[in-house]
C-alpha cells in the first residue's frame, strides 16, 4: 500500500510513517485488500487528504468508520458518490443545512465539493471489511488519525471542528480550543438527531466564524 497523500499533509505527519504501529497497520491493510472486499477502494483511501490540502483546511468534520456496503465509501466521512442512495445520517445533515441556512438539499451525497472548499472529512478509521462495521478498528488507524488532529491543532489556528456524537467528541479532546472553534452536538443518526442535532446551527455558526476570521464561508 503506497501512502498517496498530499505533500503538505505528508510533511506534517511524516514521522508517523516510520513508526512500528504504522508499518503493522500497512501490512494489515494490504492483507485485507488482498482477501477483500474492503472499502473504500484503495485509490480512494486517502481522498480526505488529497481533496483537501493542508494549506486549505478551515473546517474539520470527524466521522468514525467508512460505510461498509458496496459503492458507498469513497474516502470522505458521511459522503457517498453521486447516484448512491443517501445514508440516513447524511439525509439528516442535509435537513439541518436547509433548516439552518435556507440552502436547498443537494441533489446527491457526494461531499467532494465540501472537501475542495477546505473541509477535511476525516474518518477515525480509514478502511473497513465489507458488511462488517468496525472490522478495522483498533489496528492503528485511530492512532494515525489522532496524530493528524494533534499536529493540525498544534500548527494551525482558526479552524472549525464539528464533533457530532460522543465518539467524535472523545477524539476531539486533543484540539486546542483557545485557538480554534469547536462545535459539539449529538450525532446526526436517526437514533439521536432529534435530541440536539436538529437545531444545532453548526453550519451557520461555522460560516460566521470563518467570515470573522477573514476566510471564505463554506457553500454547504
């Protein structure tokens, strides 16, 4: 597995690639792809970093696991490619965007347009075995993505972090909250969305913060 990652990110987290845990992780992921199927496809594994270069990051959304059914995951948390049915959490995200900002729901669930505006759509675990949610957890991905968040927080300021659900909030504990905006709520899953995701106004709050920081708001 060649680590295809944008140069800015590669420089930021270069030291992780030489650590024993990352070598073990690479070996594990290679074997899993060989035995397959594993999602996302290998070419999409690092899409979050490829589509959102380090120098452009202004918002971070943390997910947990890639979607584990065929044709869904493509390396961006919560996102599915055009033509794929919207997962329930993404339906609720779009509902809140409309309620919060007045923007109509997009015609599809491909969030590449967010990534290209500086939104890092980062799952804690970057791969998953088909039909087996959580199957690649505790193999090293979480340590790698913790390092990404830690180094980003240490070196960049005035970024908005959107932490939805207890898992994302625990992972976000390492963020420097004095120099960045951290917005938290329950997860957009149908199991919890009505307990505080709907009405959280995270999308308008994000843009107000970005504008105040002299940055271009996100066209959600």
